[in-house]
């Protein structure tokens, strides 16, 4: 009896170790996948606070909660479709991922263009008062989140594509929950930070009041820094996705050049790995900027050409009308 109990306990111990190892593997894979999606995560964090600008302070957190719940719904839908695609048509993930990478490059290059040219399009609905306006605002934020969430989950899935189906599912759920909690937790803190600073500035005294004033004054800079980092991260991640995707599809020259530049740095004692990563990252960022710039240029030229064509047609129509009148 004692021997049987000991054997049972040994089996339980082995199972516990296996479960712990499996949990560690899932956590490690989820962390690895989340890091790869960093560019989109930072951009998501930078974009969302703009949706509650001009909203009454008491409605800010409820609106963020609604957007966060909508984001979870987005990720649930995306995870189901992503898992089905990875299971039955895995070859399609690379083209889908490259489409997401191209979009990231475009978004990053568009932000660079706005900073260089000084032209800023209003991409966020103006917050006015009333339940209908709030619903429109939340709907717009959740729609934007769907695009960003799709990119995050496909990037994450690509990192764990070799894992068994169940592991992939668990990892994607962990990544989805973790990133949603991180993004909207940080957004909530950012949105309320100026209110906290204002409260300290009004009710505090001495250093506390000055700290509150400094907090209020610092928030525009904090948002600007987050937006700038998000822009660079999008170009880096998007460029890297395109380089790796092209390499997998047989166009090896661009990524081979990156390796030629980055690999020699590996041999430098102490800083080799970090320097090699930095060179790889900068090359990916530059490639992403170049590709994104081409897309931005094309999209900016098309409306111009359409406008010129329409003006020409209108001119011809007026000329024909005048001739008929004579």
C-alpha cells in the first residue's frame, strides 16, 4: 500500500513538473510574441487617449472600459480565425503578415510625412456631449483597435507557429489578455494623470503643488514622446516583417544585406549581440521607411491625379456648353 502511494505521489510530482514546464514554455512564448508586437502596442497606447479628449472627466474611465471590452471582443474573433488559418492554410500567414507589415510601414511613414510637412489630418472624432456622440466615439475607437489587434495577434501567431494547436491557442489568449490589460491600463493612467496633477496643484502646498503643476505641463510632452516612439517602432516592426517575409518567399537579397552589415558586429566582445541587434533594427527601420514612403507617395498622388482629371473633364464640359450656346 505504501509502495503504491509512493508511486502515485511520484506520478503526481512528474505531472506537476510537466505542467510547470509547460506553463513556463507558454509564458516564454507569450512574452516573445508580445515583444514582436511592440510597435503596434505602443501605437495603440498612443492613439487611444485621443478618443477621450474633450470628454467630461467622469466619463473618461467608463469610455476606456468600453473600448477595452470591445478590444477583447476583437481579439476573440481574430484568434479564432487566425488559429483556423494556421491549422488548415498555414502558408497564407506570411502574406497576411506582410500585408500587416506594409500597413505598419505606411502608418509610420505617414506620421513622418505629417511631422515634416506640418500637415496633420484629424483622425479622431471630435468629442461632443451626449450618449450618441459617446457611442460613435467608442465605435470608432473599437474599429481602429480591430486593425491594430489583428496585426498584434498575427505577429504573435507567427512567432509561435511551430507550437501545437492547443499551445498556440493558449499563448494567443495570454497575449491578447495581457496586451489589452497593459494598453488600456496605461491609457487609463495617462488619461487621468492630468486630472491628478490638477488636483495636486489646487489642493497641495509647496512641493506637492509644484509637482502637480509639473505633471499637468508634462503630459503633452509624454504623449508626444509615446507617439514618436510608436512611429519608430511601427517602421522597425513593419520593415522587419517585410524583410523576413521577402526572404521566406525567395527574395533573399534585402535581408542578406542586413545580415552582411549586422553579423560582423557579433564578434565584438561585450557589446556584440546588442550592436548586431541595433544594426538589424536600424536597417529594418530604414527599409520600413522607404517602403512606407513609396506607399504614402502613391496614395497622395492618386487623389491629385483624380482631381486634375476631374478638373479637365469639367473644363471640357464647360467648353462644349459654351460652343453650343454660341
